[in-house]
C-alpha cells in the first residue's frame, strides 16, 4: 500500500503520480490527510494567489449537439434562454464589470458546436476580444467551440490569450454523454490551440456517472496535452435533459476530486467553476484547502452564481489574494 506522505513528497520534489497511485489516492486514501497534502501542494506550486474568472453567455441556446447534461441543446426542453450573439458593447461592458468585481480573466462563451460557421459572429468576437485586451482590465478568453488552426491564429491576432475547450470526461466514457461529436474532435481543438502558442483552459464535468478511473484518465490526458488551466465543474442537473434526475455529488467526493487533480497536476491552475454552490454548499471555502487555485465568479451560462462580493470576502477570510489585486 502506498504512503500518502511519500507520494506528496515525491510531487513536491518535482515527481509525478502514475495511474496506479492515482487510483489509490482516489478510492482508498484518508480524506483528511489527502486534503492536507493537497493544500501543501497548492501552497508550494501556486502560493496564496488565486485566479478569478468571469464569463458572458454571448450566444445562448439553439445548439444542435446532444450533450446529455446541457440545457442549451435543441433536443431537450429546458426553458433555457435562447438569443443571438450580443453586441460588442455588451461584451466589453461585461468585461469591464468583471474587472471591477476582481476577475483577472473574462471569457466570451457561445453555444453550438462552433461559432466559426457564422463568420459575422466570429469577426464580432475577434473585435470585442481586441477591445477587451486593449482595455487592460482583464485578459480576454473565448469559449466558442471547435476551432481550426487558422481560426486560432485569427483569435491570437485579435489579442486572445487563452481559449477554453473542455474535454468533459475520459475518452472511454465520452460516448455516454455525447454522440454528435467525439472526444477526439475536442482533443483536436486543444492541439490546434497549443500549436498556435496560446494558453488552453481545459477540464471536465464531474457527476455524470463516470468512475474514478475515468476521472484519473482525464487528468492524465490533460497532463499529457500540457493544459495549463484546468476547470473543475460539477453537474448541476437541469430538468428536461437526460441527466436531469441525477443526484448531486456529495461534498466530500467533490473535494476529493479537487485534491486528486492537485496531486496529478500540481503546478497547474485548477479552478472550481460550475456547480460549486449547489454541490459544495457550506464547504465552498474548502475547495482551496483541497488544492484549488482559482474559481469563477458571477453567473454561469444558464444558472446563477453567487455574489462576487461574497466570494471576495471568502477569499480574504482565508488569507488568499486575488491575482487582479496584485496589479
């Protein structure tokens, strides 16, 4: 049986955790000690600075894809908002408010397999990103679906620093949550982004019915792809979707996922995003003790978040500093 403190010391010394040890950490390690060492790893590799991001749902609904968790698919009746791309002024205004709320990154997010099929929308997003980056308030990010290498280069020229594109889950489990595009399709976009020299924000959604092995395999894949920022989302079941009746993950299981990812991706930005309020409930502040180094503030795409002021107070109470406060 591996020793938890031995694994932690190995990681602190620059070593890595293999699949066998990762599965043991996930299923059999002591919960309190796992969180203790994950916290040590976060402090060692990330210090006490946390990254805060915010997003705008710039184009919502009317998505042709069949992701079983998503409120925006046309295949399910969820009552989610449907609207075309918002104006450039709305995007830049939301970015300004995000900066005022303490975010250091702001993402423009659109529904659909890819925004690139609508060149007018794509060019509008490029223009807004250029204005946001030029303002100096926050770094411009986008999450606009499948991207070819040429599209990535245009986004880079517009000032986009980071592109978000989740893998969601392991390659093995992916066909259980989506059939209209593949796990390999998503990996291709990640590789196109890294090939262009841009940062990648890429993580997963947990609580879909995946196993601990799926969670480990996703983390190992992200490590192999060289992903620098890893969002951890928890399923907030949406009535009307195929996963609408799934139970929420228990808070302790969610925290164990965060800690596991800190062990497997010790020097990466690990941020807890969608579903944290309903899943972690009164234990939200524990996400940082479990190894998280960032979070999303404000509202999500189709669900409400909590007040940025409450999150900033929580961060200050923990003795942590938002990255935006350093500049």
